[in-house]
C-alpha cells in the first residue's frame, strides 16, 4: 500500500514513511491509494475470528511489507489486550464501550498502535537519532499518547496542555509517568498549545536539530486502527441480521472516518451519524454545502471542542468529494450542553447507565436518526470512561464511590511539569535537550 498527500504536492510514500513523517511535506494528510477489499470469506466467518485475527487481516494491507507478519501479529495482540464490550441500553440501542484501555479513552488503541509501529521502524532502520513526538492536548490525547509511548526506545514525547483546563485525572495521566515523557503546562488555551506545536514543526532551528513527529489522528498509524472498533461491533452484532447504524461522538472526525474505512473494506453499515456538541461546522456544512468554521465554543464534552476538524478532508475523499454522495451514508447532528446533561440524566435514571458527556452526545444523535429508521440497530460509541469527566458527570449522577483501578493508582503520584509562558520556553527546551 502506498500513501499520497491530499494536497497532491508531495511524493508518494510507504506506510513506514507516512508514520515517521506524520504529515506530508506539502502539509497535506496522507491517504491510502486505495481501500483494500477484504475477501467474502472474512466477512462470512468474522464471528468466528478472534480480535487479533480480525486486526491482523484488516491492518495487513495498509501496512504492506513494512512490518513482517509475526511482528504485526505481536503488535496487534499487544495493542488489543483489553475488552470492547457492547452494552445493551434499550430496544435496538446499544453502546460500544471503547474505554477499557490503560487511560480509559478510546484513543488508547490508536496511540498504542502508532507507538509500536514507530518503535519497530526505528529499530529496523537502526536509527540512532532520537525521534521526538510533539503533541498538544485538550485532555485525552496527551494521556493516551504518553502511556502508549512510555519507555519505547528511541522516542521522546513532549506534551503541551493548557494550565487549569484539563481535569485533575487527565493531568495526572500526563504528568506522572516520567522517563521519556515530558509535560509542558502552558499558560493559555488548547489553541495556544496547538499554535506552539505548529510553529515548532515549521521552525528549522529545531527541525535541523531533531526529528519531530506528531501523534494526533493526522498520523495514519493512529487513524487507521480505529476501524477495528467497527469490525469488532460487526462481529458481535452480525447475527441480529439488522442494518447497523453507528453514532460517533466526533471532534476531529478521525474515529468516524476510520469507521467509514471499515465500510469501504466491505462491512455493511446503513448509516454513520456524527454527533457533535455546539461546535457545529459539519452539520452546517451538510445542510448548506458551505464549510465555514467559526470560533471554537467550550463545552462539557471538551474533547470534541473542534471547529475545523482535521480529518474531514479524509471523509470527503472517501466519498469522491461530493456532499450529495456523502449524505447517503452520513448524517450529522449537534447538541448543546443542556441537552447533553439531560441525556446523561435519562441514561442514568431510565437505563441505569452512566455515560460520559461525549457518549451522551452520541446517544442523542443515534436516537434522532433511529426515530425515522426503526428497522435499524443502533450503536453509539462510548469514547471515554465517565470518571474522566467528573466535573460534568457528578452533578448529574452523584459522586462516584470508587475510582477504577487504572485511575486510582495514579492519584497519589506526584505531578511533574515544565512551564511554558510562551513559544521561546518550548523552543529553548527542544534546542537544549
Ligand atoms: C478525541 C475524543 C473524541 C473525538 O474523536 P475524533 O476522532 O477526534 O472525532 C470524542 N470523545 C472523546 C472522549 C475523545 O477523547
């Protein structure tokens, strides 16, 4: 498999090159030259395949011969060492829980897969120069990336997060690991963190001195393995014999776009619903055809506070860059915080289910779609454990009596973070270390 830049102004590369670079030299996102079709025997037999077997079969064509088969099998087995349960909520509605990994956010799978691929490539190339993964986070990305890359030889991770704007638990996940993980507490907003990262990537003083890469869903190794969630859901639900609808709480649209990749590989899906918060660029685009991002609105589902989703160009590419073609498989709905809280309340009081704010937005979008499509079976993705968003969840469902093991073990660890008041603080650090 080869990858080309969606800006069309950069050389075509293999998977390893795309992973190491992150973004193409022309600043375009890498995209596979074609979406591989999985054989009829795979779809016919999927309910009898293990998660590892499914993952190996689905990832192999994307990876090509850049990773040998045994190594790829080991990587996927290691990455997928936790559960992906489907929890029934009501008639024809279930949730796919993606938060049983080490940092309790769905980003664990992509971050772990990318970390292991990158580690493998550096070793294979006998590269002695260290690679620095530089990433800005509004909360969940940083924790998953830190944990995924922790102690991977040859890789240093630098994470920027906005001071006072991530939850206490998220901050612990970023700042307590040490070793090859460094956290910068930035005086400012997530956008300020993002701006510093972008500037560093363009700063030749830094890039002449160290190899930088990013670990957000722009990177193909973080983006593509997310298609596995949908394959696992299909494995479990195929026996119902009903059309499936996925509602995905969406921010940068990497997750939902990976689901669409699974569909183009041959998996039957009736509709994808992108459920978003008050950042409404995509539902407005679907209604009007005008792509017009405005200032980002802060919400209680803050991992989706994105007004210009980076992966939407990939979504469009899958559908021939035609909104009319896209709309046959894709719907997008938005919900404000008040509606989100009400959904969390309903899920708790009527269905005894504690959803996090992102999952609750997904539930709302699913219900809206199913209203006119009663024949379908709907799945909304639960992208984070509710404990990661306590300030939004506890007022609705009451205090949590105990913390999950992954979180409890962090709480006594000491926070270690550097401070960045401005870009020069980051630059000085990257030039010196
Ligand atoms: C990152 C994140 C999202 C958004 O996922 P995208 O792939 O960026 O659309 C949704 N929910 C949670 C909890 C997240 O951390």
